[in-house]
C-alpha cells in the first residue's frame, strides 16, 4: 500500500475547519532569498551613497543644497527607492 500525503484539504474535511493551503517549501525559500537580495541591494546602495556624499566638501554640499547632517537621510531615501 502506497503512503498518502495528508493535505490541508484532508485536515479541513476531518476537523470541519478551514485551514489555508501550505506553500511548497521551494517557493517560500525562493521568496526568502529574493527578499534577502532586495534588502542587501538597498543596504549596498545606502552605504555607497553615504560614502560618496561624505567625500564631498562642505562647500560643494552647500552648493547643491545638502547639509552634512542630511547625508544619512538622503542615503536612506535611496535605499528605499525602487531599483
């Protein structure tokens, strides 16, 4: 006799309750890795922006309308911007 995998449909029929379908393990792992890649890309963009703006002189920053105290705020905005 072959083994039968118990599904959420079987559990719903036995208990009379409605449980959601489970995602296949591969897709949730893929989603997690995709989310991790998106997070890392944003973090990399943040670090790169802070490094570049920190190298610029106060005179040039003032010329483009940025105060040195705004560097992290601007870098955070680039982090959340869609790629």
